C-alpha cells in the first residue's frame, strides 16, 4: 500500500498526494523550456506576418504576458485531486503541439482576411494576436500555478519561489537551445516538431503501462520525422507568396530570408517583408547617379545596402577604384551571388560587419557614400538617421565627399507625418554638412556635402557621357526637378527636432505615419494601456504592487538596454540570447538568494529592495553614457551591458522570493496572483516603454519614471507596516 | 484626511504630473489641425437630389445618401441645410507641371507640358494608390492652395503649359471645379485633360465631355470581383464611361496597371483586349503599367517585366494597334509604331520625344493615319 499524506491548506487545496510528486520540479523545468520556445517562435512569426516594428512587438509581448498571467490567475482555483505526473506531461505535450495549429491558423487568417501583399489592419491584428495566443498562453500560465501549487503541497511548505526558479531554469535552457541551435537550423514547424517529440518521449518514460509507453514513444519519434519530411513551413508560406516560386527559405541571424522567383524576377524578403528585387532600374539609377555625378572623380565608394538591386552595376559606370559594400543583412548578398551566378566583382569588397561598428573602426575617407537603407520604422533602423550616426559618417568625408541617403517618396503631396520625418532628416543632416539638396524621385533623395551641389543632374550625366536608362533628360527635367525639390524643402518646418539615438524623433513620426496604412490612433493605442496600468497600480495590495512594478521595471529596462545595445553594436540577434540567458540566470540566483537570517522574510527587506531598484533605475543612464565612451574597448563595453541585466534580474528574482513568503494566502493563490501580477507588469512595461516612453521621452525620463514607480511601491509597503 | 490618504492623494497627483510630459509631447506631435474650409472653396453640387434620408449624390455610382453635416464616401461632398456642396472647389493640394506623356498620354500634343492639379478626395479606395495621401483624405485634412479657376488659367499660361491636367487623386470628386476651369480654359485655348478611374455616372460625364479634350481612364481590371476587392469599385460603370467618352469624341487613352496576383491573369487581359476590340477601341492607345509596391500593397513585388511583355503581346495579337509599356525605362516599348508600315513614327526616350514622323496626323513613310491629337 502506498504511503500517502493528507494536507489541508484551505478548502480548495484538500487532497491526497502520492509520493511520485517529488518529481514535479522536472515538470516545471519542461514547462519553462516549452513556454519560452513557444514564445520566441510566436514572436518571430507574428513579426513576420504583421508589420514587424516595435509597436507590433510590444503588442505581441504584452498580449503574451497578459494572457499567461490570466491563465495563472485562473489556475489558482483548480482542484488538485486526481492530478498525476502523467497528466502533467500530457498537458505539456498539448502545450507543445498546439502551436502547429495556431501558426498555420495565423497564416491562413492573414491570407483570408487580408488580400495578398497587404498589411494587416491594426484592429484585426490585435484581435488576431489575442485569439491565436490565448490557448497556448492561458495553458502555460495555468500549468505554472498548477505545478507550483503541487510542488508546495508535496513538501508541505511554501515553495512557490522554488517553482519560479525551476521554471526559470527551464526557460534558460530552452532559450539557449533555441537561440544557439534551433533558431539557426530549423524553421518554426520543425522546432515545434522537436519539442513535441521530446515531451512525448518524456511522457512515455513515466508511463506504467507498456502499450502507452510504446504509443507515446512511437508518436514522439514519428511526428518530428514527418515534419522534416513534409516541411509544412514551405507549404504554409506559399499562402504568402501567391504566384511566386519560393527558391530559398532560410533562417539567418537577422531573421528569415525568403527568395522568390516570378517570371525571371528575383524578390528578396526578410521576415516576409519585401526588401529588394532585381530589375529595379529606376531606384538603382536614382540612388547612384544623383550622388555620383556630383563628384568630379569618384574613386572610393562606400555602398551601404541595396547593391543587389542593380546599384553596383551603376556605380561601375564611373570607373571607380573600389566599392566597399555592406548590407544590413549580409545573407541577402550571399544568396544573391549564388542565385545569379555572377563572378566576383573585382573592385567590390563586401564586408560582413555591422554598419555602425565598421564606421567607428575604419578610418577610410570616401568620395561618395551611398545609403540605401529601409526607412526608420523601427528603432533599429532609426539609428541610421541620427545626429550621432551622421557624426560618425562625417569622419569618413573630406570637403568634396558626397553623401546620399533617402526616405520613401512623399509623392505629389507630403502627408503631415511624412513631412515631419523628412524635415527632421533635413535638419539633422544640416547640422553636419554645408550644402544639401532634396531630389524627389521614386524616393526622396537627400544629397549632402561640404562642397557645392548641382540640381542639373541630367546635364552632368550628358556631359560625362554616362549611359543610363532612366536618369537622363528623357525622363527627368532638371528645372522641374529643382522646382519640386525646392517646393518640398519650403514645406519643411525647421522647428522639428533633430533625430537622436536616444530621442528617436523620426521613428515616432514614422509610426504615426504608419497608422495611416493600418488604421488606428497612436494616442488611443497608448492611452488605454497607460490608464489600465495606473488602475492596476492602485488597486493591488502593497506586496502584489511590488511584484507588478518589478515586472514593469524588468521589462522596461531590458527593452531600454536592448535598444541601447542595438545602437552601439547593431544586430541584437545573438546578443538577445545572451541578454535572455543572463536575465534568466539572474532570476534563478535571485530566487534562491537569502540575505541575513535565512528564515526571515520581512516587509522591511521588501521595501528596501524596491528602493534599491529605484536607485538602479536612476543610475542606469549614467552607466550607459559611460559605456558609450568606451567605444574602442568593445569587450568591456559589451560587458558593461550584460552586468546590469544580471543585477536587474537578480533583484526581480529575489523580489519574487520575498513576495511569495509575504503574501497571506494559500499556495495556489500565492502562485496565481504573484505570477500573474509579475507578468502583467512586464506586459505593460514592454509595451509602454517600446511605444511611448523611449520614443517620446527618451532614455533618461524612462528611467526616472521607472524609479518613481519603485519608490511609490516601496513607500506603500512602508506605510502598510 | 489621515496621513495615509494624504500620501495616497499626493502620489496620485505625482503620478499624473509624471504623465504630463509624455502626454503633452504626444499632444504637440502627430495631431494635424485641419485648415478651415472657407466658403470660397465651397460650391453647390450639380448632381444630387433631396430624399427623406438626406441628400443623395448622383455624381458617381456610389450614389451616397449623405446625412446633414456629413461627408460622402469621397470626402469631398458635404450635406448642409438640405443641400449638397462640393468642398473641393479651387483648393488643390497638389499643383505641379508634368510632361503630358507622364499622364500617360502619348497621342495628345506630345512633347508639351500639362499644368497638373488635384484636390483631396476619391470615390474609390485602391489598395495600391500612389497618391493615397490625398485621395484617401478630405480637403479638410490637407494643406491647400488657393487656385480658383481664373487664377488656375493664369498660372497655366504663365508657365507655358499647353493643357491643364485634372489628375493625381480623382477629378470626378472635384467635378464642379473641373467643369468651370475647363470652360474658362477653353476660352483661352488651353486644353483640358481628365485623368480618371472613370467611376462616374453617365449624365455628369456627358456634360463634362463638352469641355474636356482628352482623357486617360484607368481600366484597373476586367473582373467585377477584383474591382470590388482591389478598389471598392465596379467594372460596368467604367466600361460605360469608356463608351461614352469615345462617342463624345474626347481623345481617349487607357491605362491598365498590371498588379501581380491581382490583375496579371493573361486570360483576363485577353478578355479585356477582346472587349476593347469588339467595342471599337482598336485605335485607342493602351498602356500596360508596371506596379510598384506602395500604400497597402507594399509587400507585393513589382510586376515582372516579362509579364508586361506578355500582356503587350496579347493585346497586339488581339488586334489593338497602339500598345505601350510604362514604368520600365530602357525597354523601348514607348515608341509609337505605324500600324501599317510598322515604322517608328514617334521615337521617345522616356517622356521626351526624340523624333516625330507624324505630319498632319499621318505617317510620313506610308501616309497611314496615326490616331491622336497632334
């Protein structure tokens, strides 16, 4: 007869516990691993299907955390009787299998609700995100509460913080495996196939009955094999590229790169967003000749992005000595070279480096610098349109150098937000260069130099006998071009702000412009979550408020640190894995750390911790400025980013540990409320910071707001005592 | 009030104060205060009736029922005090000079410039609209220029433009402005060019035909379903407009934007060309234009050049005489070929006429009539 123990915590938690529950911590680890893999893949897929800017990312992350928190909150009332390890693993298998259907549904809904090639509207995007994330997030949160409660009951002690720790360990392991292995080599369906297979095999392992053992083992092996054999990812993606043949689809460190072919034309997509295409005669000529023709003898050329659309061939018409070429995603260039089977360009040096890092280290002076980057519709791209970036660029120019950058065309009428974006760029460039022209073509081309510039493009082209298909007097009238350009410049309100790395004005205006495409109102999108955040802040009890604000703090400052990292170092893809790992590691350590008497958990400690977080937030901007000055000590500079991440996570983990001891409820209720409030705070933190605080207020104010919130929650605890 | 309440209130206030800076920053940015739509830019509409539901506009097939104080679907007609007004009279938001070939009009005074204007508003909602920043807005939302008809004609003459082009957005929505301007322009021997989707009722179009000289109509697709899904429009009214313009003797050219996955089906293009032939449009220039990703179709790739070439071949095979490809520099399919001797009668480089071998409306090589207004 098995020994049993009867434990009564409250009327919800009366149960009988078999001794096998001692292994429940492994369920928590598996839960953490599966949940984080799901999250990383879903975020990637949503950013691909919807327009992948910070607003969308903030929405996805916020919805994820809110729904998971909701599931955790609902889970506080579940009945434990009848729960077994086998059932736990079965539920985890369901959690890892559901994404198959949900990702397929995501693509199907996008194709059905929105015609091919269109951007999803914001209202339907938000509804879709909620609907599709609900099953997997709700179950994730619910299972955490369930497992952590059982874990506490199994040892007749409050082990919620231990449960949080194990779940964090699982997230850490899952995150590392995904970031350094799965994400590189496998597509989304293959990743889900592998995780489902692993969980099913674990399920088989704990089975008592042979037939179930064989069944689960068999399915656990066959399912991933089927996924690899049939590659549902490609079939689903075909919904996205009607009438196009997908000839390459691979994961890169910058995202998914898809190359399609249609009637001889090659199209390059990054995360399902069209980046370049071949036969792009107009843009490749404009982007090159408007600038190149201004220089008497251009020899050294720096080309930043766009070479594959035909720009290299156009540059070579000038008998240049060398073209230094960088892409914001170097994989695009490699795929292009392989596909068109062209010999190496003799005078083109392709560098696989982050653009800003290269410019900081290099000392070469260039005659012409051509920038052909996407517009500043993400914080990542905004960094190529800032005062700081042009300051770096200027160091590569002499008096005769020409720089050309561009923004999407304002066409025959410049919409207000688009006009402000252009005006801000104009003003930002003006602060570095003496002369500037704005040439309206397929894009608006901003030409700058310390030497004089000419509007008579086609006259110069004709004099130099450069052969072009588009940039010539056949298509362009110099006089009309000048009139249009001057008319556009006259509309610029020079009271606009200069664009900075840490005050991304152009990004903010571009987001407002983006709302014209997708519908919606920026103020409403911000005001509603902000008000909801404040309501929750005053409604929760002091201990829960601390967790809520802690969640906000961790998400907010992590978003800020990742943005800053991106500005200094470029791609976040590898670094995000390190950020994440350190964060999880910090959570784990913090959740088991004990200061002073290991049995003493006091409100005093809790309030002091929150004041410490406030101080941390206030010091962070200074820390970042210091890191910025160490531009030439890259390793030290990077180290200075990762340390605050760890410290922050340590604080949050410790806070969770304390809060679990200080809440006056039963285990399931503690688990449900604590986990959900932490997640809810994180949701608001991620969204409000990415979309409101950083773009509108900048880094310093963001940190002050976070400090203020921690002071507030700390004082609430002090007053409650 | 006890200490706890006092501190709570203090912190509430501090919290609100903390929000002041971000909210005021938002308030200062991104909100456009629409300019006042003055009475001088408002005229009573010509085509409407009064119904128990309000006024009903009869200008285009939408035939909007517009309630008091509201705008029609085109955002350029306002119902006020039981009458319908156009609020886009003399207030264009886009004023430019373009070569006539850019409209595109290849057989209408080639080599001349058109004084091009547009007011905000449109009765369609095309997903790929290049001028969406004005077509999908109201004149209340845009920065406008004061350019009543007499001033418009004056500017046109000052700039040496042969014609006025009512273009960019949808000139049907500023019908009264077009009509009055065209009437005045004719008196000054300035030509009037109507660049439109053709989504207009027959009666207003017939009246307008008396004062315009040329038109380019966008035949966006040959499928009613695609018209609805791509543009929120209908096919039949466009076909009616084409017939009416031809009947009224307005010089007509047709543009078909070939959009991948939407309007690039060769069977549909063949049916379209067949219809054009059957209805007497054999000599009407047809322009197949390359789609460039924009507005809500920004994730679609541009039309492959080979697709455009295939479309042109089909059109020529079906019997259409003047078929061009637009938006593809260097293709040399913008030259006018004599339908009889197949010589290049107008050689173009982009929008510029390099050689013109049309004399008296005929090919100088074989004497064949070359349709157009020369």
